[in-house]
């Protein structure tokens, strides 16, 4: 079933690209930035893939892949981020399941986001997190091993039955039949297996102090909640992330950390419960 959805999505993109004839190449350069993570061997990883400099007029088709080392990483899921949640899925009705698909061809994760809707309000038109890739690092990976996550063209035909090989693809097809293609630039990411130098010194950590105020209070909870909601201006420094991750103690901040810190602020648990268990 997934394969058929992939094919359907590719066909929708291909027909949009070739059935209208007029193509313009825009000067705009869509930026794709792959994040990083550092985890222990055998642990779960999570990496965001962000888009930037997205044209305000929007993109109706996105097609690229991310190369990775299957001996180091096992990719288990790719979830669409807020940038790709445009309302097109509901608007397309029965075709909604073809909007976004991914698959693993054994050496790369292939990403396809394509809508046949010509109303640009349903297109990808803002910067931010487009995807989150998650999985597990190999339990046998040596400390210091790093799997590069590099953006590339998908290793397949541009669409089923075509002789032309795929390339990285960012385009928009309007109601007038005009297709506008955009170039792309890429920042690669990685997942690294922790070595001794990657383990934070707990002596430098005030568990729960996300805003580095020197105290653990409700402002830390608010900052973490806004950070998790990707609110404008809500950023946490590297040291703040170390302090804030009171659940896994691996600088991975989520709403569970805010909940636990709030319990400590409310004196429902001792503040010492925020630190790693001895």
C-alpha cells in the first residue's frame, strides 16, 4: 500500500510538471538544513530537517533524498513537520494520502511532498521544520562514529516510466499552467555516537534551569513550553538544553521536561529528582 501511495504521489508531481508546457527557473534558492544529534550506541535519535528561503508564493512539489549509513543508523519513521501541514491533505479528499510519502531504498531516505491543488494557500510557503527523521543507532557502533546525513537526488527515475534520473526538485504549478522551478542549497547533518568528550559534566549543570538564570522556577517551564511549540523568539542555548533535559539527561528537550520541572517548582517532588539517578 505504501508503494502505491509513493507512485501516486510521484505521478501527481510528474503530471503537474510536464502537462502544462511553460517552465520558468526562478532565482530563489530554497535552503534545506539537516540537523544533528549525538546519542549513545543503541539509543534513539531524532533529527529535524528545516526549510528556509521558501518563496512566499509557495511550493507545490518537493522531492529529495537524504543519504545515510545503514550500518550506523536504522531509520524507523519520518514525520511531516508544521511547515508541511498546509491543509492540502484534507482538501484533496481521497487523494490526501498521496500528499506526503517517504521510503527507504537501503541507502537513502526518499522524500516526496506533492499536491495537485493549484490554490497556493495549500502549498508549502513558510520556513521551519519540514520533517523529523527518527530511528535507532546501532548497538555495535563504536564511540565517535558519525553517520553523515547528506541531501541528494533520489536514486530512481524522475517519475515512474521516465528515462531521466531524478534530481532535487522544488517547484510550483499554478492554475494558469505555469510551472516555476527553484534551485536548492543544502546543509548536511549527522548522527554521532557519543564518546567520552560528548558526555556533559554534571558539575556544570543546574538541572531545570533552562534560561540560565541561576534558579529553577516557572520561567524555565514557560521557556521550554514555548521552545517545544516553536514559538517565535523561543530559543534555548546549548547549556540551557543540558539543564532543561531532566528526563533523559541527553540535551533533548521536550514537553515532558517542562512537566517534571513544574512539579519541582510546585514542590510536588524534590528538586533533586531532576538530576540523573545515581
